[in-house]
C-alpha cells in the first residue's frame, strides 16, 4: 500500500521497493533490477507504512498516579522499555509521547539500547494548580510546599511560568509542548467540564513552541476546550471527546488544527479500569465518554477535519490494547480512514508529511508486512504476533518471520 499524501493512496500489485541507508529510494509497480545485498520477498502479502501512535505514554505503568509517581526510577524505566519494545513489536514504528517522555528514553532508542519505535517526546505536560495534571490528593495534607512535578505532569501557573517551563522542555529537546485545557478522568479533583488555563497562558505556550518551529498539544475533552484550542493556535486536540458540528467546522477551516481521538483508553477504563489501577470515583468520570468520542469522530469527518490516531493506554499488562484502536474506530469510520489516520495524517500532524507515514521516494523506510489485507479487516493488527511477519524501522529489519 503506497500512501503518498492524504487523501491520495493506491494499492500496487506485485510492487517493489528499494531502500538505501534507511530511506526509500524507489517504488515501482513491478520488479526492479538492483544489486541490493538483502532482498525480502513478501510473497503476495500486504506491505504498508509503519503505524504511528500520537498519544503514547512510555511511563504509563499504572492508572494509580500516586503509585506511578513513587516508583523507583529503575523500576519505572523498566516498564517504559517493555512498553516501547511492545509498541514496535505491534508495528508502531513511531510514537509521540505527550506526557513524561524524556531525552533519556530518546537517546536510549537512538543508541539501540532500547529496541523501540521512533520516539518524539514533549517532556512533562503542563497543568495549572488543581488541573488535570495535579495528581495530589486534595483530602490529604500536602507535606511539601514545592510545586508538584510527577512522572507525567508538572504544575505551572501564570503566563510567565508557562513560558519558563516550556522553554526548559524545548531546551531539553522536546518535540512539542502539551497543556491540559479541560478536566480529565485520572485526576482527583477536577470535573471533566472544567476550563483550565487562561488564554494568556495557552498563548504563551504556543508562542514558545513556535520559536523552535514546534507546536502545542492539548488534552481536551470538551467542545468549549476545542474552540479555545483553535483560538490559541494549538495544533493537536487530543481526545476531542465532545465536538459539536459548529466547532468541527471551525477546526476544519483553520487548515492546521487536528483532532487525535483515543478510543482505546476509554475502552480500557470501561472494561479493565479497576485492574489498571483507576479508582471507582475516577472511573465514573468516563461514563458516556465512549459514545461521545465516537460521535465526535463522525462529526469531525463530516466537517472535513483531519483526524489523527492515538491510544493513551495505561498499565503494563494492558498495552496490547494499543492494537485494538483500529477495531474500536471501525464502528464510525472506514478501514481506509483509520489507516490514513495512523499513517499519513499522523505524520502531517507531527510536521513530518512525506518523511513518515508513507511509502514514497525520500520517505523514511518504516514499513510493516501483514498476512492479510487490513482494508478488509482492521482487527488484523491485534494478531500481530501471527499476522505481521515483518517490521522494518529506518530500513533495519526488526522482525522477519517470512
């Protein structure tokens, strides 16, 4: 499947691809004469771009945030290694970590100490005091007067502090900056409908990201929050749980604002939330979220919004639910729409169109081979152990079972 750029894509029968130094050099509809040292015969199987997950937390060992924040560092990193290696094994050759991911993990992957996917990180996400990223228990005495900074999130208040912290994350190599613009499920004190951060604070983050030609991601469950994202110039609206037709039209008109639904995490909370470490009180917050998010995907599609794909799964024992995102979304969109979201559209959101998420000359050689056509059955990704014989990242074969 050669996916050049949305909305264009085509299936090539008996095609051939030449890869050199991690880059795709040539794509042809027939055989190519080459003196390549290594040849992989896919024998009529389905080859496509590697998958991209735009909402992946490497340090997401548990939904119990207190437990997560107090884990010994080596133990926490060990969980991250398991998560990252598992993602690549499932065919996700690129992940974006919008909360917690850091330069240490990026360097470990770059130096092949971790066999993981391409790793784009934003450092710790920014939250106001009492916002979605403030994981302190309001019923307990605060023994430290210092600002909260956990594994996933950190507290910042005021435009000047947002600027300073954003500059620090960008200095440490962050690919993006993430802010919480609405309440959320896992946090202890904020209702989902809560409006978070002032416009001055949000615009400070956007301005700082733009100085390095980067962008801002927003955790956003509400329609009001999505409108504020557009107003502030935020590029990636993650979760996008409740989007009205009017707001969807507003998002579509910008041309550079996208939604990134995360259906897998909602399914996880509803089915195995307790086992994943989430309290009953927090699980109640997710009531109605699944229907709302699926409806918002339909609404955004109708309005012409470019819809990406994320998963946001927590809990080491449940990370394989990452592959279920495709089947969950099949209720409201076609396989081709979902696959474009997970490849070329996600690459565009990351400002890497033509480099990632496509099979075309000049693109990075990130590819997977399937024993079946995902355009006919997207659940095939859940059978990655038996139906994904080849995974290639940057031209290097990570799995070869043909």
